[in-house]
């Protein structure tokens, strides 16, 4: 049996249809990334799971039991939000102990559980500090410990690292993965950051304009995007409006077929470096950007079409130079489906 099952979930705010017929299942212990642009409906889905918002239609089941009518406090859910929301006048120890105190857990048991969580979240030695004496990353770890203390069945994380510096955020992603693996708790993680979702989640659900566009492992979604939206939202790509103009592909692409090209499936160089020139495009180098670990080269091919190429070495190319571009692989799309094609 699946831990979480959602069937045909719908939510309107007035006449606005914010969540449209969303259905999915989550296996116990999995970490799911809810990914999509701002306003897509991610938080609304999370709030309906938690019971803070009620759906207009559809069912929510935990371990096969319908929970639509259960109040939030009876759903066994732990929360972590982006803005810490720690109790300012309480120490780290008291913050973590809060949920257990409310449940009238005996003192000795509270102490044992808090110390266990302090250890688990790497906060040993910080028990007596107040939130203002902690860094943003430490505060967020306290928020995780506090959410986990009452042993919830499900953990809901709404952009938990959004307010944290890039470097620490990176460390926290790895930390979160390890934590969830050790605790083995089913978790849903809302983010609009594709790198974060790809790195952290067992599975990603891409949400756009209230619809679930695709659900799958990060690799599957990257490798085989199901819709043009998913393809353009996850990973870097160039969209070519008319796929039949691409050189080297045996495509019988009719009108309305577009192509998506990822930088890693492109080779680029001077004319003499290619033998099968008929399978290449002619382009002009426009821009070179250094991004810290790699170079991105933008090349204009055809009419105003910019294709991006990625290189680990500093390219010897210069803006304005003419080059050849070999596209090894492309994804083609029309309104109904998507399929992959290889250069001959
Ligand atoms: P973000 O990443 O910006 O948080 P999101 O994907 O979580 O976005 P939601 O917060 O679920 O999106 O919002 C979905 C849509 O529903 C938005 O257009 C939002 O304006 C609207 N909405 C959300 N809550 C309410 C509400 N209480 N009343 C009216 N409209 C709402």
C-alpha cells in the first residue's frame, strides 16, 4: 500500500482554478520534490495535504485511510517553512521539546528524545542557545529537529532553504538527504529551484498552472521530458521552433514540430574539424560566459537562433567567428507527444 495517495485533487480560489485534477502516489520513506514556477499551486497542494486548506474535490489517503475530514493536528504531519518560525524566547532545547510538551510526554522521555535529535541534526553543544545566537543554517536544522520530535508520519517542507546563502544551502541539501535517509520518513519538499529538486529528491513532480505535468526520478525527467514545459523548465536547453530545419536528422517533422537541444549533445569547432559537414549547421559565435566550473558558448545558427554549447576548457573560439555545430541528439515535440532523434 502507498503511504500517500491523492486522487483528482481540485482547488478554486473564487473563480480561479489553482489546483487542477492532481493525482499521485508516494511510497513510504520517499523524498518527493514538488517543483514548478511561482504561483503554480505547489503550496496549495501542500496545505491540502496538511489539512490547513480543504479541497473542493478529490481524496487524500494516508496508508489507505481517507483523511479529508481529519483536522491538521490529527494527521501526524511535521512542517518546516522557509522563515524558520522558531520561538525566539526559547532555547534550542525548548524549541525542539515544544511538540512533546504539548503532548504531555514525561520529562525524562522528552530529554532523551531531544538529545537524540540534537545529535542527529548536528546541534550538540547548542542546546542552551537562543535562535538569535545561531546562523541561518543552524536555525533551520533546529526547525527540522523540532518538526521530527513528535515522530510525525509525514514531513512537509516548504522552500526550507530559500532564505539561506547559496554555499550553506548546498551543504544543507546533502545534509537533508542523509537525514531523511536515516530517519526513513516520507517527505514532500516544495521548491522552485530545479537543481535543488534534482539533487535532493527520489522523485520529482513538476507542477505548472495547477497541473501535474510529470512525475518521475530526476534522471527520467531530465532524460525524457514528457511535455515541452518540463523540457524547458528542467535542465538547460534551446528550443528550435521548426524542427525540420535541423541538419543531419531524418525527420519527417511536419509543421508544428519543435525541437529541444541540450548543451551536452552538441559538438562545436572549425570547418576542417568535421568530415560530414552536411550533417552540421553553420553558426557564428556570439557570446562566451565563464560560469565558475565551465564555459558556455552561445552560437547563432540560422536566423536569430541561439544554441548553447558547454565546455570544461576555455574555448579557443572568439565572438564573430564562423563555426560548425554538430547536434548529436534532439527531442522533438508536437502538441500530443515527444520523441528523441539522433543525428545520422
Ligand atoms: P510559490 O512558489 O510562489 O509559493 P506556488 O506554486 O506554491 O507558488 P500557490 O501558493 O499554491 O503556488 O498558489 C497558486 C495560485 O493560487 C496562485 O495564483 C495564488 O495567487 C493563488 N492563491 C493561493 N492561495 C490563495 C488564497 N488564499 N486566495 C486566493 N488565491 C490564492
